[in-house]
C-alpha cells in the first residue's frame, strides 16, 4: 500500500482541485449567458485555467515533479494577472498557494539552491601513473625541524 502524502500536500491538492472546480462553475454559468465579445477570450482562458488547475491538482496528489512545476507556473501567471487586473482577493489566494508550493518542494524532490559538490575520490584512476598518484600536493609539503633527543 502506498504511503499517505503529508498534510500540506493534501491541502495543496484540495486547494487546486477546489479552485479549478469553482473556476469551471463560474465559466460554465457565463457560457450560457450573452457576453460581450471582449469577454469571450477571458471566458475561454478561465475555462482552460480551471481545467489546468484540476489536472495539476491530480498530478500533485500523485506526487509528480512536473505537476509541481506546472502548478508553480500557473500560480505565477495568476499572480501577475491579479496584479494587472487589481483583484487583490485573488492575489492573496494565489500568494497562499505559492507559499504552499514552496513549503512542499522537498516532498516533490525539487532541487533548490546550489548543487552539492562531490569530493574528489582519494583513489586515483587506473590510467594515472603510480608516481603521480601518490605524490604529495605542494600545500601539504611542510618540513618540520625536529629536535633530536640524545
């Protein structure tokens, strides 16, 4: 039996699916009412975003890494759209989704920051001559004057 995802992942999944369903319901009600021509493009985009939110929510529940990246892209596009249109309530919701996405990065194994540098192997490769392989680096060559005890 697969292990259950953490609470934040479930909260993120439910949020995306709920927002997608709400977006589709709003778009569905507008599809059957007469709308100005300028609003038709907005209605189509709203429908596509709703379907995208539902699909991304399902992929986030499955634990897909690409679902996390698509979700991040959708949220960032919605944040920019909220700022441009001045809908600050939607901006707050998208900002909370952004914070949830960032807090679940580790679950989706999303790399962040500088990659860890691997240490060179102490064992020389087989093609290296023995004299070079066992030579001491110049920094470590220190001659210490020792006192002789008689």
